[in-house]
C-alpha cells in the first residue's frame, strides 16, 4: 500500500510564488546573496536556501527581507481575486 504522505508546503503553488518574489526583490534591489547575508548576519547558504525553497521562510524572516529590499509585505503574495477578498471581509464581520 502506498504511503499517503503529505507534500511539503514548499511545493504549494502559492509558496513557490513567495520564494520567487523574494529572489526577484533581491535582484531588483541590486543585492547579491552575500550582501543580504552580511546585512542579516546569516550565512550565504541561509539566503540561498530560502530562495530555493530548501528552507522555509517564516513571517518574521519575510518581514526582514521586505524591509531590506524596501518592499511592502504584501509584495511577496499573489493578489487575491475580488471574490476571495470579499469572502475574507465577510468572515471578518
């Protein structure tokens, strides 16, 4: 019997979008992996693994990337359709 193993969230389409945007933001900022690693006081491998999806980016780290690249937090997420946004508002009320 085959295992019903859950796929890692890294393979989720929305998360792949996030990590792609992290790399795009770095390139738009004109920074190298080494530049980012130096500012964040992390190894180059940390930044590289985040961009490759080998390391999960938590919200605190994503905020640090956003500040470093001078991007709003929302930049890293796909735009939601009006319908999805309306549903979120309805749930909140």
